[in-house]
């Protein structure tokens, strides 16, 4: 008989519909700081701007590029040390880029030395695909700066352009060794110890491991300042409680030649001290008459010679200078150029080239508000001269150096900034520089205030 028919197989089931698309939470990475404790906590210094920068994973960034998600951010802070308050992240004076962005930036002195804090970033997006939320947390420990020391000066009284004053930092203690030291002077009007504002500090040399430095100063009452820094970067600024009294001398031709000769043979730090003191002396008053007094032509030649000494290769390549060395030279060149009517054509070319070179160092390493203000003030002095004395070639050289220097200072101001922070400005009578960082979306069709609020700059979206 024929074999029975095999049982029929049931028809295949239709394929299951694919699951609905869903949004995955963003993966957050908090970029590490320079110093980390053995248990993973970050070391930060209260004298620095504290930056905590986040980065989302490729998937999250791709979703935003395709318009599938719009990520939002919120930062919170909580103290982990007893008796410590949380920083007010809603204050623009504390969180300079706000508390609702991918980066948190805290202004200097916002955290308590020795305390611990937890910072949490929440990232979320609400879309038609659903709502997702992620968090990342980090703990920071605030490094305590050096303490319990003192600053002394010997001798307390001397003469300008000749007495060598010694500034010492004594008995400073810190757990994070070794310590390094930088020294500066500031004006002390009417014999009162000043130096309360660090913007008035004038560096007298490089930062080193030696706890003392020498200085030749211009006439007037001065305050000695020491900047003591530990191995983690925490810094204490200490002011000598006694003023330095520097008596004036009569600057005649012989004294002028002596100062310029000494400056030509001195090491770079002492050279800058001598040239700054000389320039301050020349700036005291118009040329006085009388036997031995310098006339305007002699003062003009002295400024030109001082600038040429600064520009010599032996003074060190400006682009490779330390922060302290740039600050010291910025003070010197601003004082030398303070009398624009006494700047020869050669002096204008040399001064503009010097400021350009110093601004290149600022662009590479960042620039403080004080140093930047001195450099942009020098540019203003140079542009206040009588341009008719310049040849076409010299005019082009000065103009090119000024523009390049202003751009370099803008780049220096941008170092370490994040989108959302207020613009940093350097202002003078002739040159204003403003620098701020923005995302492309923030700049599209935006109108920004020009430096010094002198006009507006419109940025059409199609130009970006």
C-alpha cells in the first residue's frame, strides 16, 4: 500500500515587528585634572581657576548631530568636609561659565583650602523617543597653600638705580614640597604698604627654588611681594609689612651712560630692573634745564638704546620666556614707550617687534590681565606717536607687528576658557582686545559687543 501522507507542517509565523527605537543614556567622561590622589580624588588649588570638563560618547554626539536628541546639562556641588559650604554655582562670580553647560569653571578663591567637594553633572534629553538621564560624579580635594612664613627686605632704604635690595621669603611651610619662589615689587604711595592688588605687582625675575632675589629699583616707596608655590601649584602671595624707601638721584649724562653700560653687561633679570628704573626716571617730568640735565634728544636716544638692549639675542628669545619673564619685560617696554613724542622711528619699530614677540609667548602660555594690560598699553603708546617720521617700510612693519601682537594677546586670553564665560578685555586709548569662546550654534546670527563696548559685531549664520 502507498505510505501514509506525512502530516502537514504549520505555516511559518510572520516575523515579529522590530522593537521601537529607544534613546540610550549618554556616557559621560569627566576629563581628569593634573594631580590625582591615590584614591582617585582630584587635587585642585584655590588660587587657580578650577575646570571640570565633560565629554559625551560618540553615540550621544551622533544623536545630537542628527537632531534625535538635544542634551541638557546641570551641575551641582556638595561639601564633604564638616563646616564647609558648597560654592554657589548659580552665581556668575563663582561659576564663570554658568551651571548649565558641559563644563564647570570656578573662579579663583571659590573653594576652601583643605576641604573636599563632590561635583555631579546630570545630562538628559526629552524627545519623542523618550526621556533619558545620566550622571557623572567626581570628588576634588583643595590643596592648602604654603603658610606661616614672612617676607623681609634688606636694606630698607637705598638709592635708585644703584642700591641692590634683597627680598627674602623665610620659614614657609607646606606638605607638598619642594617650594618655588617668585618676587615682585609694587608701589607704596605715601609710605603706606600697598600691594593689595596683584595687578600692580611688577616681577623682578624668574621663579626659582631659591627663596631670595635682588632688585635695583626706581625712586619712590615700594612694597616687596613674594609668591610662594608648592609642588602642586598652590600659591600664597605675601607682602612685606615694611615699605622700601628708594631715594632719587640726579640723572645727568654720566649717570645715564653708567646705567646703560651696566644694563648691557647684566643678566636678563637685572637688565630689565635697570631699564625699568631708568624709564621710570625719564618719565618723572619733562626734560629740566640746568647744568648736566638731560635734554629731550638725550632722553629720546636713551629710550631707543634701552629698547635695542631688550631686543638683543642675549636677552633671551621672547617666545620661550616664562610667565614671570614676560611680565617683567611687559612692565619695562610699557614704561619705555610712555612718552610717545620721544620715540624715534627706530624705537617704534623695535618696540612694536618686542611687543609682538612677547604676545607670541602669551599666545602659547596664556596671559594674565595685568601683563596683557601692560602690553596693550605699549601698543597704544606706539600708535600715539607721529607716524609721519616713519618710512613706508617702517610704517608697514609697525602696523603688521601691532596687528599680530593684538591677535596674539587675544589668543593668550582664550587659554583655558570655555564657551559661556564672559569676554576678557584689554583696553587702551588706541587698541582694544576682546576674547571669548563660543560654540558654532551660539555664534549663528549673534551680535557681540566690540571691545570696550565701542560698537557691535554681527556674525551672520552663513558666514560660519
